């Protein structure tokens, strides 16, 4: 069983920054892909940013240039640095990871951006 624990969410004003952390119960380099997804009220969960085992990153168009995903394999942690936050970034942010055809989700952390 793989556990993913997110932290770092909160309330921030538009234009502000937050850094989310996702700590895994095993090395983050062991996952084929690990990353961040979000779900706003009444909407489907969507990809925000992912990082593959080889280091390739992928971002949603809506966050390119504002968000940066990174990982620290020694700490089993993946980060999402979010800058220039907008009210439309308000959502529950989930850490998701895939390894050997199995997928895992964290419990989510709320990010609220006020205008």
C-alpha cells in the first residue's frame, strides 16, 4: 500500500503564492508518474502538473509559467510551487501517483484564492 500525504494548502489573496508538498511512503523516483491534480466544486478533477520518473514535466496550459513542480527523492516528496495565484485556482488539490499499473491518491488539500 502506498500512502500520499499532501500539505501546504490554505487561503491566499490573488497574486500570492503557496507551496504544496506531497510526501510518499516510498521513493518518489519509483513512480512512473507523480503529480498534482485539482477539483473545483461542480467540476471534474483535472491535471495540474506531473513529473515522470525520468524528470519530464507536464503542465496544464492554465498554470504554465505560474506553477512549478519539483521533487526531492531523498525526502520522498513532490512539491508544487504556485505563484501569481488567481481565484480560478481555488480547488482541492490532490497528489496522484502511478506505479506498475496501480494508481494512488492522497486525501487532498484545500487551496482558496480570494479576489
